C-alpha cells in the first residue's frame, strides 16, 4: 500500500508542476476506503480470504496475548472468571499460536474478558497500522487531512481509532 500511495501522491502534474501530496485541491485522504483492516461481518466471516492472512492475523493476536499476559496460566486467570462463559478453550495456548480470534462476538458465549482483550487487540493493531501510514504519507509531503477509514462500525471501535487522526 505504501508503494501504491507513493506512486500516486508523488507524481508531478505536468500542468500545475505540483504533486498530489502538495496540491491544495486534495482536501483529505482516508487510508482505507469504506472498509477496515479486518472488515468483520455479522455472521462471523472476515474479509481475510486467504489462509496466509488469516494465519497472520491469528499469529499477531497470539503474540499480543503473550506480550500482555506472558503465559497461558495468566490468561486462564483473566479469561475464565465467568461461570458458563468460554474464556480460553482447553486446547488453546498463545505460546502455540492457536488461540483463535473470533471475528464476531454478538450473541456469543465468550467471557467479557476475552471479548475486551480481542477488541483491544483489534483497536491497537488497526491504530498502529494507520499511524504508520499517516507518518509515511506525511514523509511524502502530504498536506491534506488524514484518517484511517470512512467506514463506521461501532461494534469494533473504528470511531475510537479514527478519532486519533485529523477527522472522522
């Protein structure tokens, strides 16, 4: 995506002799148009269509859990506090990289702690990506306002992420 943005924004207009990055006619840039990094749907399916990206997403989630909780035992204490709710499954272990990231929690039986940690991971991951892209765009000389996406999905906190940028 960086190469794509660079090619578009640093091209010099032969008539105005300016790049789109510096053109005052460019009012804003949204890094991803009408989507998010993960674009989750109500029935649980996710925009990641290939195993490569699904596995990468799960890998990042498990790394996040290990960084946050250090080991499975600590995660069990955090997630398995609600009777009748699913915290961490018997076979799940972040050190093995097999803790699933359910893509949709509405009407699920997961513990509130698991849901909160998953949403925090999604928020932090998306914010880090958008922030990296914002910094890159600014390094190209972009003067326009920048936001992560114009997609609004309050279930996953897109507005909370985008509120940290120039506009919602």
